[in-house]
C-alpha cells in the first residue's frame, strides 16, 4: 500500500516515550515494588487489545524484522483462533445468559494465553516495539476507575500509589488512530475505534483491501 504511516508512527512513538518516562519514575520511587525483570513473562500471557495505530505499527515492525515468516504467522494464527473462541464464549455469556459484564471481564482477565511474540527462550521477539500495555503492566494502572497491578509486583492492595489512568492513554491512541483514518481517506470512517489482539495485528494485511479501497460501488461510507 502506498501510504506514508511515518507521521502517525512518530506521534505514537512520542506517546510511548512519555509512558516510558512514567514507568521510569515509578521504578525510581518504588524500586522494591516493580518486579519487572528479564525472564519474567507474566504480562506475556495477559489478554488485551490494540488500537488501530498500535496494531499497524506492530505489524510494520514485525514485517521489517521477519518478513513473511510463515512459522511465526501460523503461531499467531493459532493464538488468534483461541482468543476468538474465548471472546465468542464471553459474548454468549453476556447476551444469552445475561451474565454481568464486570464478571465476564474479570473472568477474561484470568485467562492465560501465550503471546505469539514470546519466543522459545521466553523473550519477546519485538521487545523494543512492544505495545504500551506491556510497558505499563508492572506498575499500578486504572481502567474505568478500577485499579489493577501485576500480581507479581510488590504494590500492596489498598495502599495509595501513583496510578496511570489508562482511559487517558487510550483516548490519545484513539485520537492518533482517528487522524490516521482521516489521512488515509478510507471509506470506513469509523475504523479508528477498532480494537484487535496482538495475534490479529500480526496476521492482518493492512493493504488497500483492508482499508476499503476497492472498485465496489456499494462500499459503505460509514462503516
């Protein structure tokens, strides 16, 4: 696809740099509480989704390093099928069984799915380009007012610590994604709010067809 993603990647990388600064400050203030070390893979089994700009960025870095690596893509494909089944079951629990949304989210949070970027040496294949969620995993965060932290950390439940507001981070990621969608002039104008797991970000072809540049006159302008 002939489109320059670099201005949007630059804005995303600036946000990553800001997040890294926050993590460094928390590490310095609470060195005994942040347990993130080489070889710890707890965050590599967590289920989370990426915004559009994060997904395209990770896909771009994956292809820069590995090209069309069939084995790695098949590993991501297997993981993606597993995540799809989990999400499908969660959707049925919500729509058919009337299960509480918070309870469903808590159950999903307990699922352990190995990230397709975690290699046989228990190291991340794209560590320097890992998503923001991975970078913040070891310090206190809040999502929709609910506090979370890594179970391996030394942060005590009930105590007050500097906490990253993930809603604000996601608002910035959505804003960059919206700028990208406007810049690329895709007919899918609502694409900016899509969320996908790491596995799908790896296996997706972010090409003309993905962005809706086809000869089909029936392509909806507000998808």
